[in-house]
C-alpha cells in the first residue's frame, strides 16, 4: 500500500493492474525491491561453513590441484555476509591456496541490496551477529558508527544482479554453489527449474549447499544429499557415485 500510494494509486489491485497493462519496468523494480526478503548474517548457521572448511576445501585442494582454480556462487546473497564469510575463510587458508585463481560470484535479484553488499559496510548489530571477534578485528575497520570490511576481502567478491528464474549459464561453471534459504519461497515446479539450472553449470564433483530446512526430495532427481552431512548435496552422476567424498579427519 505505501508503494501504491506513492504512485498515486488507491489500492494494491490498481497497482497490479497497472503493472500488467503497462509493463512499467521502473514500477516492477520498485515492487520487487519492496517484496524482497534480505535476512542474512555472517557465518549463518555455522555448520555450512564448518563443512566448507573441513570437507569442501580439502577436497578442492586435492582435486583441483592441477588447474588451481576454484569458482563459488553465492546465489541470493542479500547484503553480502555469506560471500564475505567465504572470502574470509579462504583468506584464512591463503597459504594453502597460493597461486590459485579464486572467484566468488554473488548475485541477488535486488539491486538495492547488492549496492549495500558491494559497499561492505555494516552496523554494530550486523557484525555482532555471528562474526567472530578475531575476524572482526582482522578484516574490518570502524568508520563512525559502522564497520567497513577490508579492501582485500571486498575485492575477492564480485556482485551481480541475477534472477534465479533465468538460466545461470551466462555466469559460467561453478565448483561450489550456495543457494541457502531461497527455495523455500518457490513452488515445487519452480524449485525443480532452479535446481536443474544449477546442475547444468556444475562439474560432476561440485557441491551444492541448501538451507537446513530445504530438500531436493520431490523437486529434483539431479542432486542427492551427501551421506552423514546436512544441507550439502552432490550431483547424481556415475562419476560422483564412483568417487565418494569423505570429510577430512
């Protein structure tokens, strides 16, 4: 309603009718921004990042050693805490990754939230949500009442606007895809469409992260949950089945 009133309309129905009749891209963008959920924080749920450090990264260090290349996609990245968390974890393992080409691509539908993410500035409340104090001291500087993430971490992440309902092929191939707490907003056919698109841009031994409350059951036969893990999936392929991945001891 506030958006409808700001466009001199008396109801949401009137707003919808105008969107359908005129295809006003500016209005559609405004509605999208107003409806987007932007909940995120550093090291959200913790377990996925422990898995990345103890399971995924050791695997990639071994199986990508010949090419020394690692591409990660943070889909629906919101205000940037997830990709920056990954960047900090990789920076903490810089010695092992010497000579590697690391790319973190972070996308979101909302251009407004992407601008915030790209700025790398966070409130005291935001940095207190999940971020260890040692990483705050190491990778952030206080700027007035806000905290600015260091340039070395910011430069590790490339932000792009992207709609998950379109083909991700233009983004290139990814070894690891984070698409956490996104599919819960889609109906089953749409979930299947998104997962099929992601399967198409991943190698046979790539890793897919979903939210703890999300599942591929009933929506996709392209992925299977990794044994003994929660929220981490592998492609269903003959190659993947013949080469199981085990957590690092």
